[in-house]
């Protein structure tokens, strides 16, 4: 089965009486997806959760989809092979789309190392997709080694580890590049919030 095809027959889309626009009007902000990408340890989860905390305080409806958490459930059947990573990102893209339709600001924190996978999600979400590159050198990420995974990967204990034995393809035209290897967390959060406020005038009054 092609990944874009519908696997079942006799299914008909049922149109909701409550539209996304009606939900956004009620929430008083746009829905979109902040797609954080970068090496392990670059700061995707830390930044996504800190941005979420600030947005929540501003009255924005938010939800974080985080790599390890999603792999416990929705993607619990997938490993880290290229094919499984692709399917992982496809499912996250589709789940994000549902959240956006529900009027929610989604923040995703996945390494999402392959440009083609991120492009596919961009195609799926159109203008709602905001790619945020957490730009940190492998040296900084490895020195942080938050989960002890770099040490294990260097010993050859982890196969297909991004940045060591599997490639990371940096974004070429991300909406936002945050130097998470150099900046403080506070400065990184401010950069993201300022960008969002410049994009959605409804948010400016909430900052
Ligand atoms: N500007 C910054 N933004 C985010 N994190 C930062 C920043 N500066 C330092 N850090 C630190 O870097 C580490 C990043 O770890 P984090 O778990 O967020 O990475 P990750 O990108 O989610 O990795 P993984 O892909 O393995 O889940 C944390 O210890 C965090 O405190
Ligand atoms: Mg993380």
C-alpha cells in the first residue's frame, strides 16, 4: 500500500459543523505546528516545553508531541531504521494535522533527521508548518549527553545513531534557526515567541 493511499474502501469524510476557523476565533489565536528539529541533545524538548509553558501563560491552547513519549504509544511499534523513522514522522505529521484542526498550537520535538520527511510534513500542513532548527554542533550535543546515548553510540552499542552512524540533514530554509548550542534557554524562548507574535497579530497583545 502506498503511504498516501487510503487502505479501506467504503469510507466517506463526514464534515464537522464546527470549523477550524470557528475554533480559532473562540481561542483568539491561530493554530499551527512548531516543528523543532535538530540533533539529539540540541534542546528540542527543553525548548518546546519552555515555549509551551510561556504560550500557556499567554492563554494559548498548546500541546507538545515529544519523540520518546510518542514512541511509547502511537509509534510504539516502530524502530529506528530509515523506513520506521519515515513512518514515525508521517504519523506525527498526521496527528499534528488533527490537533491543528482542533485549533491547537502544536509543538513537536523530533530529531526528524531527513529533509524529505520534513518536506512531506510541510506539504501536508502548508502554511501551518513552522520549521524551527535547533542548531547546535555535535560537539556541544555530545558534551551535554543528556541521556548518555552519545557515549553508548561511540561504543557501538546503538545502531543508526543520528550524527554518528546515521545522517542529520540540516534544514535549508527553516522559518527560524535558534542557536541552541550557544544561546541561553531564556534567549531561545524569546526568539520563538517574538517570531510567533510577528506572525499572528492576535498573539501580540498576549505577549
Ligand atoms: N538554548 C537552549 N535551548 C534548549 N536547551 C538548552 C539550551 N541551552 C542549553 N540547553 C540544555 O541542552 C539540553 C538539551 O536536551 P534535550 O533533552 O532538550 O535535547 P533534545 O534535542 O530533546 O534531544 P533528544 O533528541 O535526545 O530528545 C538540556 O540539558 C538543556 O538544559
Ligand atoms: Mg527530546
